[in-house]
């Protein structure tokens, strides 16, 4: 079994375990990861996921040994986007991506715990996560540049949205190694931690997020994603429409707890 889920309260850690291949992605792993994240998103017992690669590598990309057995890309045509689909219909018409869950539009947060390489398609998986916690020796990079394999699973879309077009072009065209400290500096990750601790640090962040009222977390997350490409007022209107019911429910209840003495002076413990 190359993919497993470990559960701790309302945090699920999805683990890809092909250390002999540096967690490179083959079809079986891609299917298993897709199924694991769909299970997480559908579960009433889960709020935040951590995505982790066992054995010191997040993901070395698409399994090139498998790719070398293909005659041409027609053999993976079942991964083509359907002519019509609902981007929010994760379990319906949307085909999985070559790297597995990279086309899923989840309703809950996913934190990437990145050790070692997250390169080529592995970088695309890292960019799919909401946040990235990287170990000091971890790195990203478009290493598939060397082999004539383009980014096929969201890399050219998500990378410039995170770091800007010029920097994305430089990283993609050179294919160079992007170390963790540089990733932190340019916004490709949110935290850098000591080697051997990325999973623990990501799970700590996940438990912190899971403590909060979750309808509110998900409404803000959805609005941050949804405003991309919209004008200011359209995005603000969508923010209002997507959040007002939450404010009427969780927000009023939270205000009542504050009125009763909780959370004073920025206290995040007593909430």
C-alpha cells in the first residue's frame, strides 16, 4: 500500500510511501492519493490535512521509469480534461491529474510537509497545497526541464499566481533548484524548519487551524481562492455573499464567548 492515512483528532495526515523511488508518482499512487483526499474532504470527522512523503523525499515527480514504457501520450489519454465539467465536482466528471489530486478543488485546507525534493510534478503537488512547511535541506524545481517534459499538472498556472510571472518564468525556464530559504523569501513556502521536523511542524499548524470554527475558516479560504481574476467590487461582493451566513451563525456565537470573557487581549488559547 503506497498511500496511508493517519488520523489525530480532526487532522488527517496523508502519507505517500514509495521511498525506493523518492516518492515518484506512478498510476497506482496517483489513484490512491486522489481517493485519500476525496475521503478526507467528504468526512465529517476531518478538518485539516497534512500531505507528507515518507522516507526523506516529498515527491521526485512523475515516475520516469513508468513514462519510458509509454509509446506516446495517447496511452494516458484517459487523463484528458473532459469537454465539459464542473470544477467543483471533485468526484464526478473531473479526471484525476497525472500526479493524482492536483485537479481537486477541496473545501478544506491541506498543508504540505516537504522534506528533500519536491521537483517537477512533485513541485506541482506542493503548489497544490494551501501552505508549505519545508525542511532546511528541502527544495523545489522544474527538474523535468532536462527531459523535455513540460509542466502538465498546474505548475504553469499556480507558480505565477504565487510568485509572480517574471520569477515563475525564470524558475520554469531554467529548471534550477530552488532551496527552502529562497522559497520562504519569495513566497513559495510559509515556514522553514529543521531537517526531520516538517511533518511535526505541519501537523502542529494543522491542529492550530482545526481548533477554530471551521465554517469561518472555509469561507475565508474559499474567498481567497475565488477572488483570483475578479475585479475589486465583484470579489468583495462574493466575499460578502459567501460569508454572511457564517457570520450570522459562528460569528454571533463567537461574539457571545468574547462577551463572556474569552479571548481577551489577543488570547488564542481561551476561545
